[in-house]
């Protein structure tokens, strides 16, 4: 199995890398008892979308850069019949090290945020407990799930939950520390399976006793190292590892009322957009 080494970093940084927005070469998630229970999406009133992982009855975990617009947000879920419904996002906690105004790849902080919903999701959904995460060894197989597009320019393919299996290439220190995963056969040398536009904030997972173990949250992706196209899809998928941030996630969940009352401040938005609350 190949490992990421220092010789790969210049090549990676020369690629166009951007927020991971659909899963390339993934399969549509059709099992009502599969990833559907734990992976949903968040959309802003300005039309942007990201994927998110369910971590509590009314809490989801996503990438911090997904919440930077001055907009209202809602979380869209699919029930066992794959019918959609939405819930308002009413509060959020952003990792204190996150630096607004940067791109995910040049982010020197931690690209994580927790969002509180107006109502609990209900019994049809299965929260992933971040405290039960684990280390991801180089060569380990992981599952990526998200609602992004299947390729650049195919916007209509977004908003469908897809999943694919990838392999860990190990940690990479760019501006911050991320875990890099890729297509197990192509290893990002040529275009293969991986995150695309709309998959930011979505999870990488490992099977765990009939459910899944939450391992990381997608931050950004790149095109293949050998690609001549300008793209942020089909190459490397960079993930914020959960194991390194369990304490903050636990404290953030508590701050949002999971274990106590949330304290929030109002962000900029019009009255027509509803109330979107954010605590930093």
C-alpha cells in the first residue's frame, strides 16, 4: 500500500483543491437501515449545500466552512421511505481554532462545527457517537457518504445520498492536519472514487456491529494528481479526524443543550429567512 510522503505534498498543493461538494463513482444508498440513518444534508437559504453526520437526537456534525454564509440554514433528511423533510437549524458551535475567510485547504485551524436542530430527528435516525471513534491506520478501508454531485458541472445530480469505499493514505500536514483517503485502485494518480462538490461535512465511516463508527468529517478534495482538468473531484479526499477532536465535540454538544442549555447570538439575515442562531 502506498503511503503519503513529503514528495507528494508539492504535487498535492499544485492541484486545484476546493471544498468537497458529490461522491464520484459512488452507489446510491438504498438501504433504509444503512447510511441513511446517520447521514443527512444542510442547505443555506442562498442555495449552498453540504453533507452532515448525525451525532445526537437533535445534533449534527459538519465542516465549519459550510456555515460561513450570512444566511438561514435547514437540515434535510430522508425517512425510511426515502421521502424528504427539513428542520430548521437554530444554533451552532464552530471550533474556536477555525479561521473564517480562508479556504478549507489553507485553513490553519480545525474545520468542524456542530449544529442544533429545532426538533429531534426521531426514531428513524441513528446517531453516531463521536466518543466511540478510532484511529485510522494507513491502508484501512473506509466508507464515504454524502449528498454531492457525481462530477463537476452536474448540479442536478446533487441531493441524492451516495456512498463509496475508499482507502486511507495516512495523515497529511498542509496548513492543518488532515487524514487523506482515496480510491484504493487509482490512489489519486488518475480520476477515481472520492468526494466532489457537495460532500463537504460528510463522514467517513467504518462498519461497527450493524451500524457505523464515525471516523472523520470531509473538509476538502482535489482532482487526480495526473489530471489535466481543473477540478476538485476524483482525487484526494481530505478529512478532519474525529479521534483528535473528541473532547471539543463533547463540549460543543453540551454547549448546544445536549447536556445543558444553549447560549446563542443572532447572525445577519432577513426576517423572511427565519432565525438562524450561531454561537462561536
